[in-house]
């Protein structure tokens, strides 16, 4: 299957210092899986190739005002962990997108992400439909949380969804592996970044033609 770059977007979820950089508030929780997937290097290569091919690159950072006034006063689950670690505070180094994936002039940064599903509180759906995007490829944090939530919504909204399995990371290898093996195939085409680029560029040396998508 070949993908038309003009109808394809790569959505980068929370590639921010608090997750992706040494010294980040939550980096210690994801660093082992990041290393196992090589996600920063893989994502950087995939984004550069996809951008050159004419695909739309979209960054989806999460951020909160100091004090987290946008969410419940008694958060629980993953958002409680964000508050407790004082992560992703607007204007802080931790909330900045990592240098390796800094947005370029042609990229788009979505606004308003405050929870797990990137579609829920942002202008992402408007951007995708306005640009005639049919194919959405996802990478970022966490494999089984924001990436998975966004994947499910993109599937429900009728997009042709790809999850880049070597461009994601979770807080444990078990959670990461389970999401890719059990959940991703239900709502997306789980592929490596090379397989995705093969479909995007028509380079058969990259694509795994056995999948058929």
C-alpha cells in the first residue's frame, strides 16, 4: 500500500523535556523503554523523511498553568502523577518540545492538550480535516496512554491510523509490549517507522510488503 504524503500527517505526542530529556520530571519512568525502542532517533529520522516527502508534521504538547487550574482539584490516575511531579508547567523547560524534534516553520503545533486523547481538547481534528488528511501516523508518550487514546479516537473518526511502534515508550516494557501486541492491532496498523516511510515514499527497501495494511 502506498500513502499519499499530501493526505498524511505525523502526529507527535508529548515529545517534551519532562518525558524525553535527562532531568525531566518523568524521564526516569520512561527512559528504559525509550532506550529499548530508540524512539528519539527513530522519530527524528521518520519526521525528517516524512517532511521532505510532503507530509504534514503536527506536534501535540501538553501543558498546564502553574497550579493546574485547568483540571480537577482532586486528579487521579495518570494526571495525579503529572501534578505530583509538577510536570508540563506552561513556560517551563520541562514543557518545551525536545531540541531533537523542535518544530520547523512548516510544522503545526496543536493547542490546548490537557488530557490523554489529543483530539479531546485541541484543534487537531479541525486541522486534519482542513488539510484533507486521511492517514494519521502516531508517535510519542505514553504507548498505552496518550498515544493509545489518540489512536482510538482517530480510528473512530474514520482516519487510516498507523502507530509507529519504534517511536513510542511507556513506563514499563510490559505495558509497552502489551499495548502494541494486544490493543494497537484493534485500532490501527502497528508498523515500524521504516515500514511507514516505505509506504509513504514508495521505497520497497523500507516497506514490509507482507503486511498489506
